[in-house]
């Protein structure tokens, strides 16, 4: 197995040979002490890596076969994707601050984890996301108005899952993993060649639902990929307080094939996702990917991370920025970075304009729409609630007409 040690757990300098380790100088990295009272798990920085933070590509026997066909044009496309998703995230935060959205869950810093995995999926693979997978939705071609509708409060969900093979974003922590396990069991019973992937964060692994989902997926050898974006924080709870070792090792206990990768390395994520999909499609059962990344922003726009997070930690992870490293790698290949950034900016501007147009033209829902699609058929209890809500609005007289 090829690994790289990025963050040892003592205050000494160290080196670790392996995939992506580079020169001795690059392998010697200063230890950053843990800000909190619980020590980091031993070897917490070991993961598979193809492109290092400085853009250098190093051999990685476990992953290289899965990205062998990716050339400079494809790398440039991945850069543009990540730039667009970063802009999407920036606009989402701004729209919330301007009162256009009720809430937004930022993904800043996690672009490589989402684009790398999202672009590895086939169109017929089904996705069960959490609430932060805006980048995966972007890969699926979700329209701006559909992505924003739920966050604005205009609808209980954003899009028709069967049109894009992606479920709507899940707010309940970890619940989507059970949905994915059930869907995967159905795929196997149908004899389908498709796979299913479910996304969640490090905090969700403390939920019983995630463990139960892995039990069922493993027991029935369902083609399910469990994709954990370990962004180091479950709101204000550091990952070091939730696990004494690798999160990926938990999955091994359930019999899942596992990959632990540098989540800020878009090629490593793409390679691991392709490998996991191949494993699942060939009837070998479920797989688990731990993408070690970092949430540079707040948990949501209702959160203030300065109350619990050290600025030194932010600086450490800013040096591992996923966009900067792919740009540095392309520069080493002789790519025209100036032209690439112009292209990326233009695509991001177009996406931002679409988001702005969507938010300004999105109609408010009617009362009937708020109660639609809760059940597949009419339901007296729900109809009673709808009628009572209409009576409540009517009590405001003229104001109610505007609301309705």
C-alpha cells in the first residue's frame, strides 16, 4: 500500500516514504500541535495521493491504473469544474447573507472530493447526498433554480430524483446511507450493472444509521459506495474526539473494501471512486472511501467557526488547496494557466448569473404546493392541516392574499 504522512502526531520532524512523498525535504514536515485536549489518532495523515500540495505528481501503484487515460485537457476540465463549484458556493453564501436564502451549507475546500467522485460516476449510477453535495449536483447537471429552491424555502425538495439519478439533499444526518443500502439491494435483485453512492461527513459516522447501512450492504453484497468526506469537523466537534483511528477502518470491520485518499487531490479521489465502483459492479460487495479533506468555511451560514477553530489550522489546510495544486501541476506540464483561468472565470460567471436569475425569478409557493407530494395519494390528515393553514392565513385578511 502506498501512503504519505502529512501530519504526524508528535512535535518532531519526520519523513515517510511512499506514494506522493517526493524529496526528503518535502517529506520533512513540521508538526502542528493539536489545539484540543484529545491527541490526534496515530498516523492520522496517512492516505493515498497522486498529486501533492505543490503540484508534483508521484507514482501511486494502487491508484495510477485508474487515471491512466487522463491527459492535460481533462485536467483542465477538472480545474474549471472546481472553479465553478467554488463560485457556486460563494454565491450561495452571499445570497443567504442578502436574505435570499434561509440557509446555506458551504463546501469551500471540498471541491476536489466532490468533483473527483462526481465525474467518476456513470449516468445510470444513483446518488444519495447529504446537504453539502452542491458540487456533485453540479456534476449531475442540476439547474440553479433546482439547487436553490429548498434552501430558499420555496419547496420541500429541489428536483425530480429519477430525472438525474440523484436524490434530493438530505438534512437528517446519516439517513441517506440507509436509503442507499436499500437501493443497492434492489439493484442487485434486479441484476442491474449500476451502482449507488452515498455521501456523508465524518460526524455522520457516529450515527447508528451509517453502521446499520453498512451491515445491510455487506450482508447482501449490495453495490453501494459509502463516500465519507472527512472534513475534520462535525460542526464544532473535531474528528479526533469521535474516532481513535481511521474512519475507513470502521468500514473494514463490516467487511467493506476501503480506500483512504487525499480528499484535496482530485485525481486520487477520482481514481479511488473508479476503483470502488469497479469493485461493486463486479459483484464484490460494497466499498468505503474516506476522503481526507477540510471544511474551510462554516458548517452552515448559521455557524461561527472562529469560536472553535484555530487560525493556524486554517493556514495549514489552505496550503493544501485543491485548485492551487491542480493549477501547479498543469503549470509543470506547460499548460497556459492564464488562458485556463480566463476560461474558468467565464464559466463561473455564467453559473453565477444563472443563480442570480433563478433566485430573482423563483415564485413563492402556493399553499397547495406546500402540501403536495407529501404522500403518493390523498391523505385526510394532511388535507385537514392544509385547510387549517389556509384559515390561519385568511385571518390576516389582505396580507393573506399576497401570501397565497
